[in-house]
C-alpha cells in the first residue's frame, strides 16, 4: 500500500516532549517534501513544520516558537517531528503529508485548505498536552 503512518503521539504534561514519526510505505519518501499539520476542535488547520526533499530548506510556524524540530532518516523512510516544551495549545491531531515537486516549504505549510495539493496524507495521531 502507498501510505503514510504517524506514530509517537499520546498524553504528555506541559513542558514535556514527544517525537512524532511519519513512516512511508510503498514509495520513497526521500523524493518528497514532507509537512506536519495539526488541527484541534474549533481551530483552523495549521501548517506546523515542513521539510524539503533535499533537506535544504526547513519551515516552522511561529506558533511552535523554535520548540519543534523536523528531520529525516532516509534509511528508515521516515520523517520526524521532535516536540519539546509542549504547551496545552499544542493539543491537536497531527497529520503528516508528502508532496512531490513542491517548490518551497513555505508554500507547502501554507496549503492548509486544499488537501488534494498533497500526494499522500496520514490518518493523523492525537497529541494531548495536559496537567
């Protein structure tokens, strides 16, 4: 199957850390730009962080305030999102997406409404930050 699968979510206290993984099956993720998006009830979908296929460019939303780090492990066909200093407002369902031929990571993370612009979407994973 051609799919993305997120893992690593769960419940964490404020100030804690989680690492999300986005693993690709059936295609080579190295050739795709990858982004992490999130959505919580009552909030707009937000592009959190995106990484280019060459790892040459990175983008982070202002809301993550340098607390998150996106990275790749091409040998494992996986993209990660390391989340530190988590806040309650980080609570959301997190989705990863992959796009072939995306010109810039800024553009990718701005595509929060037209989901079909991405080639693949994961089903999402819940991150809950609560004391």
